[in-house]
C-alpha cells in the first residue's frame, strides 16, 4: 500500500487535482479507496453502472470497447499514472461505455460518486479542471475525424 | 375451530379489531375521547370510582377529628370521658383522637397512592390500546393511501402526538368525580360550621367556572394550530431526509435549512402565544383564589369574636378551606385538559381515518372462519377493464388459467405489466374487472387466506430486521397457528409454539432445500462465514474446520491468490485489523461488538493501562484526530464524509473537537479513537518503524496479561470462536486493496466447504444471521422473496419483474417442482423467456392485453 505522501504525489499528477490544496487531497484519499490490480484484472466493465471514478496512481491500463459488429474488443487508449478514468458515466449517470483492464500491477484511488460530486461542488477549481480535461478530450476526438 | 385472537380476550388486551360492539372505528374520529375511555376501560373506571368513594369518609374524618381535638380534648376541660366501657382522662382522650387522626391520614394516603397507580396503569393501557387501534387502521389503509403516506409522519402521529394523552385518559372519569367529591366534602364541612363561611368560601367559584373555559377556548385553537404546524414540520423533515441526495446535488442544503428554520420559528410563535394565554389564566385563577381567604378570615374572625363560632371550628374550617384549593384547582385544570386533550384525540384519530379502509374482518379475521375465509384454490381468472387508480393503462379480456399452468407476461410498459401482476396477486384492485382464484374474488378474500394461497415476489422484497430464517418463514404467518401472541418471542414461536426440536429441524431442512433450489446457498454460506461460531459449534466443527483451514492455506499460497489475505503473525502488524486488535492479538470477549465494547471491559482496560498500551493508543488517537481535523475543515458541510467506512461524520467532528481542549482526562477519549484505527482503511496516518516495534512489544506484554482459559490468540492452531469463521479459516483478513479479487477467495472457500461436505451445515448457521440486509445483492433479496413465497406452498406464484433471463431459465423447472400444481405468472423480459410458458399474456403499448397459448416446448409439472 502506498504511503500518504506517495498517494498525494500521485494525485498531484492528475490534472484535476493539480491546483488543489493538500487538505482537499487528503479528503479524497480518506473518502476514496486505494485498490491494487494485477495484469488482466478489470477495474470496471462496459455496461456496468458507473458509481465511481478512478485515479491511476501507478501502472498502466488499457481502455477497450466491445465492437458489436466485429464481436471483438477494440482498443481505445492506454492510460497511466495521473489519468482519470470512469468520470463520463458518473457525470452522465449512464452505464460504463468501455472496459478498463490492468496491463501490469496497477494502483488506483477509487472515489465514490457522492464524494466526487461533493468535491466538485465544494471545490470549483476541481470542477474547472475537469471541464478543461473533458474539453481537451473532446477536441482530440474531434481532430481525429 | 375459530382461533382465539389475543385482542378478543378482555377489555384491556391490545384492543381494536374484534372488540365486541366497538371495532376499529372507535378510534377514527367517530367517537369522543370520553366514549373511547369508557368502552375500553369501564371496569377499571368503576373500580377507580369505588376506591375514590372509600377515601371520602376518611377525608371528612381528617377534618372533623382536629376540630374535636381542639374543642373537646384540649378545650373541653380535664374531666374523664366515657368511651363505651372505657373511661379516659383528658390526655388519654387526646392521644386516642390523635391516633385516630393519624390512622385516617395514613389510610387515606395509602388509598390515594393505590388510586394514582391504578389511574396511571389504566392510562397506560388506554394509550396502548389507542396506538394498537391506529396501527390496525394503518394495516387497513387502502393501497393508494399507503403510497401517499410517509412512514416518518405515521410514526410521529402514532407515537409522539398521542403520548400526552396517556396520563389524562386513565383518570378522565375518576378525576372529576374524585376531585368534585373532595370539594363537596370540604365545602359541606365548612357549611356545617357556618353558612356564611361556606358562602364566602365558594364566592369566587362561579366567576372562575365561567371565565376559565372562555379563555381556554383560544388555547384549544392554538393547540390545534401547534399540532398542525408540528405535523407539517415532521413532514418537512421526512421529505428532507428522503430527498437528501437531490438536495446535495442541487446545492440546496442551505435553502433547506433556512426553510426548516422558518417552520420551527412558526411553531415557536404559536408556543409563545400558548404560554402567554396559559399563564394569564393561571394568574387570573391565583388572584381569584386569594380573594376567598381574605373574605374568609374577616368573616370567620368576626363570627368567633361575636361568639357565634368556636375557635376549634374556625381552625378546622381554615384547614378545610386550604384543602379546598387543591381539588378546585384540579377541577379547573381538568376542564382545561378536557378541551386540550379532547382536541388532540380528535385531531390524531381523524388523521388515521379513511373512508376506503379495507374491511376489518378481511384484514384481521382468521383464515378458516367467517364469510370471507376459506382456501383459495383452482383456476385463476383475470379480467381487467380498467386498472387500479394511479397505475398505467391496462385492459385484459377475460382469461382463465388452469392450476399448474405457467403464464408469461410480455410487452407493455413495466407499469402496465406491474399493474397486472399486482392485480393478480390481490395487491391492487382494478377499478373495473374481475380477479379470482378458484372462483373466489381476491378483492374480497380474507387476507390470511389470500396470503396462504398467493406467493408474490417483487423486485425489492421486504427484509425484516430479524434473522434470515425468520425472514424466510414470514410467508407462513398466514397459514400458521396464531399461538399466544403475548408470549411470542420469534416468528418461529408464532408459527408453531408447541413444535419440538424435531419439527424445528424439519423446518430448517425444508428451508435449506428451498434456499438451495433458489440459489441462495452461497449467500447463506457467505453470511455464515462472517459470523462467530458459538462455543458448541466450534467444538462440533473443529476437526472439519482444521482440515479445511490446512487445505485453504495451501490454496492461498498459489499465484492466483497472492496478496489477497493479510495474515495474523505474532511478529507483524495486521494492517486490516484495528490497532486494539493488533495490541490484544485476540478478541477476548466474543460478545463485544466493537472496539468501544472491548475498551469498556474493566479487565481489558486495566491490562491496557498497566502495560502502557492505553498511552500508546492515545498517541495514535491524537495523531489521527489531527489528520481528521484537517479533513473535516476541508469537507465543508461534511457531505463527502457521509458513508465513510468505520467512521461517522460525528466521530470525526468529535475527534477534531478533542484537540481544542487537550487535557489529561481526554487521554481515554484519544485512546478510544486510536483503538479504532485500521491502517489499511484509514490511510491519513501510518505507523512508523518505532511505533510498530512498540506495538509488538506491548502485544507481548498484553499476551502475558490476558493469557487465561477461553482466550484464543489469533495464530493458535485451534478453532477460535471469537473470530469470524472466515477469518479463522483464512488465518487472517481479506485485503481491502484487493477487493476486486474477493470473489475469488469466496469461491475458493465455498468450494472447499462443498468438498468437505460442510456447505449445508455452514448454511444453517447463515439462517441465524441478523442485520444482513445491506450485505445482500438485489438478486439475493429476490431469492429470499422466492423462498418465502414457496415455503408456504402457494396455489399462485407471481414473479413481478424478478430475475434475469438466465436465472429464470435456471429456476423455472425447479419452481414447478417446489410448488406442484401452482399457477406461475411471471413477467418475461423477451420472447425467448416466454417460450417455455403454457400461456402468454401480451400487452400492447396502448395497454391493451390478451392471453393466448404459447407456441414453444413446455414441461409438465412433476
């Protein structure tokens, strides 16, 4: 298990927590749950209800989506330390739109829905950084087409 | 034979339904408070009146004797008195009279004590009877009313609002009679001494009797307003709690608080007005009461001076006049209370009234007697022209289904299909149409008979706060014997109070078979694994569990299970356990639910203090409190801290507050916080190397201090009944950080139990689990609902949108075997799920439905 200092450092690498004070980060750590995965273990599966977000503190994961037509998985992206995963289904109140699987030993902080929403409403800087992150992703997606 | 229902046994038994000549309507605003009291407690009231009558002559004697003492024994000269055959000198005569007075006073007060206790007991019984009546009303509420009412509001009305009525109701008949009787005795005594003094004594009574009720009328209005506002506030609080999620998401906590403040302020304004009025009345009464003595002393003194009255008589009259104040005040207060409590009673009882109540006989009547009773068996007829109020549109042409048939409901909205299911189960009554079983309309069938015949499984079956076994047996209530309700301890007693251990074993076996068929066994085993064994179970299972533990530990050493269990080792800290557990390295009191309970044990507290472990815990607690303070400040309104594992928001606030006033006395409080610290759960602080070494040293010291028979240390080879079965088998705790792989461990343990032939025995332990509701998945709850429905051998089984396609396919043949001859009606998710049915009811998007034979292969019962 990571020490509190290592966990806070890992959170600081996440774009939405970069400008947040230590107390708020500790709140996220206390209310969250540090989880460890080994290769091939799944953080969450496509179509499951989205009840939390994950911040990757160590290791790499792949985000894959089931291709209904081809009947096989399609790789969407690889993510690593500092990346936020699972926020879309939580914000849209919709099922997970992809499966996230560990490629190697991974440590992640899982923050439940209620806590994450409270953090967003109490800390505008986190909400703003999240907007920024989502806008960047949208822009990247738009540029691909 | 007609069953003996407990409330039919006597006047003071629970009370509402079945009371001869006075059923549930007695408390729904149809009768006055006085009539309710008389009908429910006339025997007690007559007894109380008789006892009151005994006190009256004694009271008169306590007035007459002092007068005789002064006039005759003291003032009547020293000569001897002849009392029957006895001749008494002056002193002896005085002592006899004083003794008689003492006896009268003592007897009168003993009788008053008994009278007050009797009044109190009667009031208590009446209050219970009133509440049972209201509860009976709730049980008879029509479905639409139940959907509308908030449970919190009903609780407030049932418990809070009627509470003050108890004391009043007990004496509502006796109090005025008793107090008026006393008043007449005192007044009669005064009039007997002097008519003028008598008139002076009661001079102000007419004015008070006219004025007080007049002022009281406004108080009654204010009381009604207060009750109405209190109820509105209770509704507001209920709504706030129910909608807390929406409130938080919309950032409306402040607005809600302000709204609540407004409502409380409104109640406060009414209470202020009430207080002003009440004390004004009290003031007026006091002034008028004081006027009487002024006239009394002037007139009485003049009569004595004029020789028309003896001094002894004046002294006795003075005493009587003083005594009169008590009953007169009590009578005036009683008049106030008649208005006040009468309006409360009417307000409360009217709130439980409903014109559409389900018939009393239908709800409470026995299943085997009366016009509505009798078994429901035979074909199911469904015809719905118009669904129940509030349900989605639905119409179904008349269809008849034979016993043993399986009917799938396809299509339509969930609401329309749900309405059909609810109608078929007798839960809802269509506005127009017919639903019958064996030719008997469900609408009018006795509910006990209906409960025995129909099994209904909804998406969220109710879980009672009782053992799992009792939850599974819940459906047998309607078919079982009522038993002796007053002695009921568990539902099992209710079902068959005379059954011996063999019957209990047979019932458990039946339940386990049903649970196994329904797929509930893994959940039972999982719940059992979280339990602590009893000493007897530990002895019984010891060899098997030791063998199982050996093989499991080999399994846990395999690569697939690496890192899943934090083992108990004497030379290491277990990060998944609390610091107190780590220090003690045992759970010395299996009855202690948590660390606080352990700390409350004098033996453990003494050992902790002597070894210095309490100081260590306090240091950890202080460190943790400091970390909590920082987080509490960052958490704003604390919404993010709700639902934290192991800690409530209040615990964190208290910990932060402790830091404001550090003193030696707070060491225990900090130690209590430190004792609960679990390193893997509470990541804000961590044990450093020095603290770890200190903990291990203290562990060794405590081990010496606590080593005695019955204490099992965690790394021993025995079966430790103070640990959960799961921890004992694994030799440690599952790691929280590997929650993703917990299913793997569960499967390994359950597989090993199966292999060893222990699964059923362990599942039996699971039947005794309590407080399991939150540990169950939605599907497991539905399985409980299914077992509950099947345990009573239903003639009709309704499955209202439960189980997925695969689960239903797995269960369908088994259900037919478990309920032979029963009609099974289920909502099918798609055509494939309906292919095994005998009949299909297809509901169109418009709500129009029709039944037709299914086309797929099917299996016959048996």
